[in-house]
């Protein structure tokens, strides 16, 4: 990353294409594997490739999150759930032609939609013209934080992030209510007389 | 997995640096990549590793689910509390500039506090989900 | 390079198609959740691609750099990834609860039990 290298860099494009090919390959492997345990592990690899791709696309904060969440915690959650539900897909995909046709149709429409999008990396694209220049030019002066992603996350879009944290909190409580102590007791048919107010 | 000596020793060596790294990511999020979301997940990953190697009872002893629920609530409330505090300071909800006489300084302080709120909420929720799924039989 | 200006979007669409197939075709609920996660990550890829500026660098302000990529998509996707894992956990918990109540996570067998 030397400061002179500000022009278009071909190596970025090559790495980008290589990672995209790897991503699609990993995705195909995940879908075709009947062994769910293996599929979950390949999904972890998929996330790691995705994290590398985020670095190439300059999204270092996102790469950090993807590496910690996608390749770490998600895989563990998946493995735990598979351990509880069985590790093999019992039934083969029946009549696969209808789903393939449906996804091809949706994909074709989406590719038709991308034809109007500005080219990759275009600095004149509308997405680059709205609020982003203000964040990049004024962000450090207004918040005292050089990492603009943190500044936007916590300050300019603070209300949004409060909502996200609430969603995460709610999801945690939901999991606890569905599979927590109270529901396990009910399944075992025990009375919860040793504990008050713990019913779901 | 309690009988694997190598795994036990290596995880004992790894877990303290993971937790420390989570705190670094939390506090360094203003200047480099990082912040509350990443820090919370990394901290939880340390506890998840502990649980995978030493059993969920060990995690339960360190972080009982009831305590984790309280911590998760505190994280969200800390975030919302900063919003209320800036209202008391004379600004709008979550307008951190009102927290201090100097708007830039107030913004920086507000960002640090809400990132801590995000971090502990995310860490607590991830650990809750892990212990609930891992203890399911 | 002219042909590659939309390669990222097309790769994202291919990933979305694979994800969509994995939501519809398998009868296993865990596999459907995996497909859902893949569809989500395809959408993340579209967002981050839209934020990339040619010759730019990560949006951390430093005197040595002048061009930065757009920070806004990074913020949206950063939070979306963490929200995605918590909602995935809710889905997994539902699947485990279905396994408890039906004894299976295959959609066909669940349908069969419901019809009885």
C-alpha cells in the first residue's frame, strides 16, 4: 500500500476475479454435499474467502467481522445445531429442475438489471456522490475519529445501530426462550417448583 | 473433548490472548479496523473455544446465563442511556455533541461509550446462544 | 478489462442463484438455512462492490492517502453480518425445536406427519 499507487491496479482485479471463482466453487460444493457436517465446514471456508475478498474491496472492517463471525462463530453454531438434528441430508433433492429454472430466471432478471449499473470502481457513480464525500471530508473533524466506518456506524447512523443491537439482543432472548432452561424442563416433564417465574 | 491434552494446553495458552485482543479491538476501533461488533464476537469466540474444549459446564461457571442476560440488557441500555444523556445535555436523542462543551470531543466520548455498549451486548448474546445450543440434548 | 466491469455483480448474482436453489430444492431445513446465509452474503457482495472506488483505500483517514472507498456500505454490511448470525441462530434454534417436536428436520417427513 504505497501512497503512489493510487491509479487503477490490475493486480487487484486479478485477485478479485480469483477470489470470486473460489467463492462460486465453494458455494457449489456446499450445496451439493449431502453430509451437513462437511457442508458447514466448507461454509466456514466460503466465509474466509469472502473475508479476503472484503480486504481486496477495501472493506477492512467488514473483513474483520466476516472472519470473526462467518468463519468462527457461525460455523460453531451450525455444528452444534447439526449435532442436535442429525448429520445427513436424508432425502435427495427431488425434481431439481423446477428450483434450477426458478433461480436461473431470477438470476437472469438480476443480470439484466445490472446492465444499467455504473462500472465497478467508477468514482462518478451516484453511490459515491451522496453523503459519502461529506463523511470522508468532514468526518474526522466532526467526530474526532479517523476510522470513518466507526464514525458513521456510531455517530451519523447511531440510531440505526441502536436498532441493530436491539435486533441482536432480541434474537438472543428468542433462542433462550425456545431452547433455554424452561423449555428443556417442560420437555423432560418435570415441574419447575424449584424455580419461580421461569416459564416460557 | 476433555481428554485431549494438546488441545487443552494450547487452548489455555490461546484464550487469554484472544480475550485481550477483543479488548484491544474494542478500544482501538476509532483508529483502525475494529469496534464493538467485532470485539464482542471475538470475546465470545474466546468463551466458545473454552466451552468446546472444557465443556459447557466450565462456561456456565464463568458466565452463568442469568448473568449474561443481565449483561446483554446492560449493553443495550448503556447505548440508549447515552442517547438519553445527550437529551439531558440539551441535544437530540443520540446527539453526542451535547455530552461535552466541545462538540467534537463530545462526539468522540459518545462513540467510545456506545461501542462499549455494543461490545458487551454482542458478546453476551453470542455466549448465550452458544451455551443454549451446546447444552441442548 | 472492459468485459470485467460488472464481474463482481455477476458473481454475486451467481452466488444468489446458488443460495436460492439451496433454499428451494433441499428438504433438509439446515440446508435451507445454509442457502439463506449464502443468499445474504451475495447481497453483502453487491453492496460492498457498489462502494469500491477505483484506486481507493480503506476509509481510515490518513494524510498519506487521498482516495477512499465509500464507507457507508461498509457500515451497513458490518452490522448486517452480525445481525445475520443472530437471526441464523434463531433459525437453528427453531430447527432444533422442530427436531424435538417432530423427530425429523426433513420437510417432506414433517408434512407427512402434519397430514396425519
